[in-house]
């Protein structure tokens, strides 16, 4: 894994782009290798979400007079914490929907924790706001997955 360099915002953004590309490629690989058409579509949707993050980061104008982070809206996303009670699931071509959701929730949970941990490690307000924004974005993904899991798995009769 590449280490974060806090020397410049370009370094921080490049590192974040690399993380998002790895997440995108993970979901792409899952989509390409699963046997179930519906689960393949689920992984493609996750791949698209990670690509949106990569594009957002790649399109940031770090030279703009108005600081880029003023455009980022930090959110207040409620964490349902369903994934806190789940074990890590490894991908297999035969993965079922419940396990695919659990695997994705754990992955988003770890991404959120990663960005949260990096918020205070770089000594600039810009990098802290960027990591905070990215942590919120990962939490939004996790929350959406938890809602799906709750309604489609836990609420089944």
C-alpha cells in the first residue's frame, strides 16, 4: 500500500485517487467473476460509486483562489452499525446476495475508518477537510448498504 505524503494537497489527492481506484477495481473484479447476474449488477453499481469518487478527486482544482474544500459539504450521516456485528466475508464466484452486501458493508466501514484516521495526520486544514469529506462519503455508502441489508435481509419473513 502506498503511504500518504502530506507534503502537498496534490500528494494527498493522488493518494486518495489511488485508494478509490483500488476499491473500484475490486468491485469490477467481483462483478466480472461472480456467477449470479443480480449480484454482478450489484458489484457494478459499487464500482460506479467508487469511480464517481475517483472522478470527483481527479477534477478538483487545487489552484483555484477559493479553496476547493469550501465546495465540499460535510455531512452528518447516521451510522446504523450493522456491519459492526458482521464478520469479514471473502469473495467467491458463488457468493450470495447477503454475503455480497456484508462484504461491501465491511469494505465501506474500513474505508470510512481509514479516512477518519487520516484526518488529523496531515498538518493542513485542506487535507483534514478532504479526509473528513471522504470519510463521510464512505459512511454514506455504508449507510445505503445497511439500509438495503435491513430491508431485504433482516426484514424477510
